[in-house]
C-alpha cells in the first residue's frame, strides 16, 4: 500500500472515565499500524489541562496534551462518567466548537456522551446511550433523541455505547481508511469474532433473569417493550395482555416461565432501575424522580426503591457521593 497520510485521533479523558474504553479504542489502531507496516493512525490522550486524570479503576493518566493546545485532529472522543463536566466550560466548549468548525468529527463513548451533550454540540443530533445510563440521559437532555444502537453515526457525531462497541467502532474505521483484509486481521489478533456496525442493537439484560431481552418469546418481548416505554404514565398488566393478544393469566404464566417473575414485579423492577440512574447520576429531587417513573407522591416510590436495592434513594445517593469526593466514578462504569 502506498504511503498514506495518518489519521489523527484524540481521546479526551475526564476523572472517573472507564479505562477499558481507552484501551479498546487504541489497541486496534496500534495493531493496524503494525500489520500495515506504516503509521496509518496516530493518537493523543487529552486532558482539559495537563494535570493527571484518574480513571474509574483509580489508575492515573498524564495527558499528552491539554485541550487548549490541540490542533488538527480528525476525530475526538470524550470519555468520562455521567457526572463528568469541564472545570472551565466556557473556554473548553469554545475549543471544541472551533475544532468541529474546522472539520473534526466528535463523539462520546459510554458515560462520555454526558459531557459531550453538555457542550451543546449534540443539539439537533441523535445519540447512542448505554442502556444503564439511558433513563438519566433522557431526563437531563430531553431534546436529544436516543437510540439503542451500539454505535450510532449522525453526520459528524459518533456515539458509542460502551468499551466493546468502541473496539468495533475502531475496526469499522480501519476498514474505511485501509482495507477489509487489515480490519479482519486486527479482529483475529484479538480473537474478536463479530464486528458490529450501524444498526446493531444493544443486548439489554432482562431484570432478574440470565437472559437478554432479545432472547425472550415474542409476546413476552413485546410486553417488555411496552413496560419499558411506559414509565412516566404506567400501563396496567391487563392492558399489556390485550395488546400482545393474551389474557392476563396467560401473560403472567408465559412471563414467569421466561423471566422467573410476574409481569407486575418485573415492571416495578424496571421502573426502580430507571429511577436509580436518576438518583445516582442527577441532582433531581426525589419528588421529580418519582414522577418520572410514574409515582405521584414519593412515599410508594421510596418504599419500592428500598425493597429493590436495600436502601433508600437518599442513602443510595449519599453512598455514591462518598466515592465522588475522591473523584472516582459511580458504578456501573462501562
């Protein structure tokens, strides 16, 4: 292959970023360079400043360059936790806007879609969001459309649901910039059997079960989707049964066979898990969170939350804030 102009990538890291996201995106690029025998890709680890950044695993990273000094990148990906934000948003957002105006593609991976959205650069664009963050993301950014795709490209924005999807995104970039043969060899180096691209949906675990939602029987899968779409305005099990073409008793039997739970208990667990995202990743009042998952008053919400997680929403929030004091990411960090 003739000499090529290397593509320059930047990875902007915030305190609490998942280290796996960084390595999953750099390693396939490094392998592609080795297989090609020349430098097709270069990369820089970027911080808002040149100060050390601590990952969610408490491993420290010294940025190669501060954001204000970045020039000429082709791609930039933000990596952080849901609560990540710039210490100096006005200046840092201005730098990102200038880079984008000069033709740079920008994106976020896992929790990094939150600080990306806070820059305002996702207005008018659609974002992929990891399923464990989606409820919190949609509450904070109601005007940004979201999808369940593992990787989603909307013009000059690329959003990636998690670390494994980051590896896939880089394989897709290698294929696009080099050849499918090199991409395949990189995948084989890492024993990566399936390369995912546009249109592939995230596999979401079924609450309280070892299965994922795409493994469920048709009527149960449809019921799960109806429950998932009806948090703020709850839907009854009877109405769900009618929509999927079963009696309430038939639905309960099939649901319990597939998930080990009754539809009512499953639905409540889904609502509590969505609420927990807002408790951990937002500063919303409990009354506001209760309304978002279909409870007019906080009392029943607090009771069911405690039943589900063994502690109250406030206790859960206080517990995770203990970690944030030391600049560690809240769990889960993906």
